């Protein structure tokens, strides 16, 4: 082992031990004082260093929304009906809008502290581009972030017309050939030992816990004929869901179905109930606390790992987005227009508002991992990957630092105001191909690592 490798091993081991200490003590790392949050804050270069923040790119998931499917399709798995929502399926809620507005206000505090913006006023609004996917939930999230960052400044949020397919966030299915779909299917199959039943067995204990919750919680309210003398409602057990792995259709490269993926959807719905701030009696029919939810979320992140982080899937689905991220950052680093950049040449920040699949695809393609708020590789509503471009004032060179940030589940549930003293979770993320001990990548190495990863066959040229 070389000296550099030894130093990285010791440093990495210390971070792991330090970051996991609260969990080993039976605590949840869910506050601004969590171990990883503290490490993340110390890794931001202080004002007296030789570095200046020149540009930040934030790839954010939309805020809290309603479930994307109809209530009846979820009712099939539970003893009691799922709660009603006040908005159409998949739409951002008013609470979700407010949470993203709070996140935007915090971003303004953080970025002004780092010298990128003034603390108040509309002057810097012209130096930021907001670009959202065409869904209602992403467009409204972009508006909320812009309003939080620059209140009263009427900052535009760019996007395609609502409902149009934006290939920046969703690859063109017409470009999926048999080679891509077959390889994606084989890659997922290879990760589960070429036996789909292995997935159910690997997560049987967690699946059984969720299945019991679905079968018993709120059961009296789900009795056929009413609570007095009624019969239990028929439901489908998670373990009765047929399993299959086939080449994908539409915008999915591969279709993985079964107990784990069904559980993933249902757990996501429980998370949405909790973060929407629904009454305790409505969150998992009164059976799901924050601690219980953190345990169940492992089912969601596991399913996402296989379906979205598998390299053969991520390469096809994320190459176009990653190419435009790189072009936008290169434009800032070279101080000249770059074809394909989503931002403008004079911009200091670019906000891209998409989906959890975009975050998972990018993470899978670049081998990024994190633990935030006591959860591994989760991409909750409003969660974001942050790429910061720092310039060394002494020699003019650039470094890139990468973070994952998200409000804690409790901050989302209560609509907590975010401040520098009470921030969202923010943890450093190492890019393995070029990362150094301080979690930074030199710009040339960062650029090369992304170039080596992007598949040009799945990149579409965009012009402003």
C-alpha cells in the first residue's frame, strides 16, 4: 500500500467510524449536529483560504408531492384505505412548495456566506438559471426555489411545456435498442445472482415487517360493511406479488417487478405522508413513526439501487444529463460560452429540478454514495446533488467539491425554517475517480472522469 493509499484508508476509516457512531449508540443522525453534517460543514473552505467559490450547480429532486398512482391501486395491498390527498396524483402540494421555498431561502444564506451572492436584493437574480422538467411538480418546485432565493424578484423558471418529454431528464425511448435493453436486464440479473427470488429472500425480514403493517394497521377502518361486525377487507400480500425481470418498455430500460419493488412504492407513499405533515393517525394508519420510517426506507433505496443505479441502466439514462452538467460547469471554468450549457456565460449558479431517478442515475454512473439523516443513498423530496466550482486565487486553478443535501424528515414534516444555525443535512460526497483527501477533484481530473463515463451515443445536442 502506498503512502497516499494508506492516508486515504486511515482517513476513510475514521470518517466511517465517526459517521456511524450515532447509529451505534442507537441515535438517528437527523439533526444539523449529526456526525456527517459536521464533517460536511468543515469541508467547506473557510473565507480566509486561497479559494473563491465561482459557480454552483444544484441538481434537485422536486418537493413533496402526492402519490403518482390512483389510491385504489395502493388499497389492494392494505387492510385499510390509504389517505386522500388534496392535489392530483403526482402534483406538488402546498406544503411541498413551502418546504422548497424554505430550502431556497437557506441556499441564499449559504451562498452569500460563501461570497457568491449578496445576502439580499434582486441584483444577483440575473446571474442564476432555473431549469425544470416539464411536470407540474418540477415546475412548481423551481418557482418555490426561485422565490425563496430571490423573494419578490420574479425570477423565471425555464422548462418545456407541461407534459412534453424533456430528454434532459428522461431519455428518448426511441433510442433504446435491443442491445441496451438486453444489457440492462442482464446487468440487473447479474447483481442478484441470476435468480429474481434472491431479492425477496435478501429482504424477507424487512418485507415481512412492512407486510404485517399493511395487514394490521387501520384494519378496523377497512372492514367490509363497517367496523361493527364487518369482515376483513381482502388484500394482496407483498409475498404474493409475482416477480419478473424483462427488457423495458417506454422510458424504462428494464422492468423489475416483485415484492421488493412493490414495497418500494408503498414505502415512498408512507414517506410522503410523513413529510407532508399529515396527522399521526394518517401516517401509516397511525403505525409509522420517524424511526419506523427510516427502517422501512431501506426497501425503497434497495429497489432503487438495482433499477436505477446499475451501471448499464445509469449510463443510458444519465449520460445526456451529465454531459450538460459538465458543459455548464466548463462554461463557468473557462469563462466562455460552451455549446450545450444550460446556464448562461455570466451565471454564478444553475438549478436543475428533476426527479429521484435523475439523482440515482448520476450517482450510479459516478459511483457516488452518501449517508444523510441516518439513511443510506436515499433521495427524498428536495434532496440534491451539489457541484461547487472553486478557484484558487493564487494560481487560477479550479477544484470541484460535491455534496448531497436534504432536509431531515422532521424538518420536512414540521416545515422548519432553515438557517445557518439549523441547516439541512449536507454531506461531502467523494468522486472515486478523482477525489482527494479533502473530497475535492482538480478540475482537469473531474472533467476527464466525467468524459470517460459519459456515453456519447446517448447525448443530445441542446442549444440555448
